[in-house]
């Protein structure tokens, strides 16, 4: 028991049957959502006989099918209206047992105010009143206040096991026409188990979330796995429809400060809480969690006030143009079209904000989740322009600002390796890829995702490093055209003027059994550009590799070339190379200095203005010299 019970409120309670005597046929009854569902009132309503319980409309924003069972709805005494098509509602909606109201969540309070959603009776779960005579709405502000304003009969169900929460939750005890005491525990929501594929997927999602980002969480194994991958982040903010056990873990890790938020700074903002008994205890009188109504939590303009707002959406499938198929079943707890539209728009408004679609590359039956096309699929969300990144356990595809061809290439790279060849062939036939697009099937299995890293150079220049991908073709062409004639000559030893598609795609399609290429990127996720590239290729007749690298002239002098050289030497050594070779023009003093400062001895031989360098890797790697 979380609260000390004042004696006064007990004397004012009535029995559930007293409440049911006030119900008349044809009434519209509002019921709170999730853990805010007044279960004793609803259970009595569902199982009572007699009274005026005929032709009633029950209104619940999100129905979890706990107290309002769909078996009871088959009696035809009740009709349920809901605004959410996931979880257990999906089957009942398809069967015609439940009415779905398509709407943005942020617009629901206005629909009620205008009388579009009439309410005669409001069943609201509350805490016992405090000494000042105020109850708390507990774990679901929902649209409870608006429903109370519209209803002719307002009934409170006092549940002593729900937390007394802060925010727009305080309601005077005398605002209720009738009050009952709950005899049922609140609705606790079980946590999802996390399979290894979802843990890897969560790690990839976390890799593109920057310090100071503001996050929205829903439910599912991805969100269960995220906290441990975000625990090292700094100054994260929370603006979320649902506060969960996973979010509680993230807050406890110290990664959340809410200091960078533009709205409700210093507080984690939510409309609902759903989870375990431990979560309820955490929320009790907790001043750092702010509960507000859905017109604030879901409104895009409110969301957009938070810089770097990141909206993560678990989906079922995605096609090569970026269209997604939503979960419309018990796997989808809290992310329907009405909720997502608001958060999509909020992320678009947010400065530095973006949307991440997340899914495993294959489903539990082993079928691909990335498809060529899903034009006529049910539950299709066709908002490809709003999706910035797609994540699978195989990696991240950056879609913002990309052409259909570039999107297709990037999405193929994060499909399951066994599914990529078929996707490439299908994309060629559908003219989504070039007809001559190179595809190295074996490279899909050997891509070295484990080498990805990041480093902060002087002047706080943050650079990410990863292995090159075929989808980097256009970025590499752009890098080439940013070079001066001198830089091109230093790298290619000839005055090359153009870098064609044919040349570039050969360059970016690397057989990782015999070669390695690393690119360096700057910029926020979804807006990154390549500023450097380094590679080595195995010699055919000796255990050496030949190395070459180039850095955008605007980023020279930061030490990026030295860092890349250090990466190359370590990776070459790890792969069994005993030495490295490189050709450097005698006039390219900056590049020669990179080799000289390295950790391994260099032998140089000058031939016709070109230094032929040999680097012995047989010693210990101690890092670049100062």
C-alpha cells in the first residue's frame, strides 16, 4: 500500500451497484486507458445484469482487452469505440466488434470539446485525496480532464495501489459526483523478453542517438534492450506517450537529465505509465516525471520544441522505397497511425530531429522483412518522405534526402545477407537500381561491421569511421569532386577529371576477404557526409597489404589521416599481414609525415619522384608517435 488513507473519503464511497443504477440506455461512457482503467467499475459494468445496461457506447482511447473483454462485447449490450487499432483491438476491429475512430491523438480533446465524441458518463481512476483534498489521476492523464468536463456524471474509482503523480494530474475530490473504492489491482503490463537479434538491433539504433537527444519510447523488445546501450549517453531528454519500465531503467542509469529540452525542461514528460509494480513505486510522488494530457504530449508543435527529437518506430516490414507495414496485432502495443502521425511531424519540426524505423531483417519464420515492394499490403504507412533512418540488426540505412535508387541500395545493405541477391535482381528489373549494378554476394557475409568507431578531434570535430558500403557511391563521387587538382594528383598519380558511375561502383564494392576500405563521416545521423577514405588491398604474392588514403582538404590538419593509418595498421595486423606498402609522391610531404609518425618502422625507396614505402608490422602496436 503506497498511501495512508484519510478517514474522510471512505465515508463518501458508494457501491458499484449504486453507480450502475444511474446508467441509462444509450449513454456514452468514457473509460481511462491502460493502467488508468478503473477495473472494478468496468468489471461490474461487464458482468452486471439488469439496470439500464443496454445499447451503451464505451469510449476508451487504447483498449488492452483486460477488463473490457471482447467476449463481453459480443452480448451487444455494449459497443466499444477506440482510437487505436493495435494490441488485442486488431482482431476485434476486423471482426466488426469494435469501432475504430481514425484520428490524430492530439486532436481527440478537441473532438470531445466540439461534441464530436459525446460523453455522458466518465469513469476515472484516481488516488485517495491528499490532505488538501486533491486526488491524482495517477498513471494516465489521458483525456480524463476533458471527459470530466463533458460528462453529466463523473465517477471516481479510488485505487490505493496507483502512484500519486505530478503534473496536470490534480483533481479536487469534490469534482466527482460518485466515488467507489477499487477492489482490483491496477493493470500491470509484463516486460518483453529480449532475443539476441533485438539486442543487436537496439545497439544499432543507439549508435545514431546523440548526447542531448530527446526520446519517445513505446513498448517491445527493442525498447527493452535500448537502456543498456544508451546508458553511456549524456543529457538525454524524455518526451514520450508512455513511461515504461525500460525508461525507468534509463533514467536510473544517469543518462537522462532533461536539461537540453525545450519543453518541460528538467522533467520527463508523458501522458501514461504502463508497466510493473516497481514502476508504479518509482513514479509515486516523483517530481522528475511530469504527466500531461495528450493534447500536450502528442501535439507536433509541442514535440518540435525539443531539439534533436528522435522518434523510434518498431515496424513489421519495409520496402525498398521506404514504405513501412505497421504491426497490427498483439505485437503492437502503442504505435498506431494516429499516434505516429503526431510524432512523425514533431520529429520533422524539431531542429536536428529525425525518425528511425526499426525491425529485424527477418521475421520469426525466417522470411525477409525488407521487400522489393509492398504497394497493396494491409496496414501500409506510406510516408517515405518522413522516414530518415531504417535500422536492422545488420546496420543502419540513411534515407533522408536520398533518391529512390540510393534508398534501395542502402536498404538492401541492411537486409539479411541471404536475401540481398534476390533484392538486387528484383530492384534491377524494377529499375530501382542501375542495370549494371555490381553485387558481391560474399561481401554481404564478410562486411566488417565490428570496426565501426568514432573519435573527437581538435575543435570538437566528431568523426565516425566504418567500412565502406556500395551505397556510398554518390558520396564518394562528391568527395572526389571536392578535391583540388593537386589532391587528385597526389592520390591517383594522374590528372583525373571525372569519376564515373562505372569507376565509382567498382571502388565502393569491396571484396572484404582481400581488401578493406574505411570511410570517415561527419554530421548528424541522416545528414552525414564522407570526408576521408582509407584502404588496403592484399598483395597476391606476399603477406603484405598495399595502403592508400585521402582526406577532404577542408578537414586536413585535424589528425584524421594519422587516425586512419593507425586503424589500417591494427586491422591489417589483425588479419595476419606482416607488412604494408605504399606509394607516395615525393612532393606530398604531409602524407609522408603521417607514415613517419606511425608506430612501425618505415623503409623508403625513391624512384622517379615516388617514394616506395615498406612498413614492417612484426613489432608491437604502440599507437602513433607524437
